[in-house]
């Protein structure tokens, strides 16, 4: 049962939570009338789906890799709101999974709720801390975290290297 929970966690839970985090970034832009794109995984063999002004690109086995476009031609306030909404959605999910996990549920459901809670909390922390991601973050290597981008936009920190 543990192995099944782990497989489901990596193949279903992580991509779903990552998608919701990226939707957090995209929704303020969509509400403001801007087109935006969410990409899960790499570009190889990705399937595309268009829903209004949202372009969703999903690669097989995307797990925890996700990107939402935040265009620099939008107002600074909308950019900041979009950047903050991803980590906020992750934190809200973490709290929600924590609250639900206190119910009397079957073992596999409890395991997946715990997996979801810890993954969404980790995602919240990693995207909120104002850093440039080190090489062991794989696809994110050298990119600024959401928190770092917010501080750069408001002028508290100076931008370095790659901007997304």
C-alpha cells in the first residue's frame, strides 16, 4: 500500500498540486484579460490545451516542474499579484490538506493527504524564499523564485542573471 501511495503521489499528486500553484499565478492575469501560458514538465511530447486565453502544455511525467508566464508588459501590481498567488495557493492547499487529514479515512487516502500536505508546504517554502535556484533544482537552475522576483520588482533586491 505504501508503494502504491508513493507512485500515486509522484505521478498524480505532484503534477496536480503544481498545476494548481501555476493556476494561482495565471488567474490574476486571465481576470485582467491577458493571455497566459502554463507549462508542466519539459516541452518534449507535451500536449497542448487552449481554454480561452490560457494555453496549457503538459508533458508526460511532469511531476513537480511547472512554469506560468508572467509578462513584463503588464502593470507592476499585476505582476506582483501573479507572483504572490502561486505560493499563496500552495499554502492554502497545505492548510486544507492538514485539516482534511484529521478525518477518519482509509489508509491510502490518509497517505496521499499527508503527501499532498508536505509537498504543497515544500512548494510554498521553495517558491517564497527569495533566492536564485541552485543547480540541484534541475529545470529551475539559475531562475529567481517567486519571492525573489517580487522583491526585485519592488526594488528591495537587485536582479541578477536569468529573468522569467
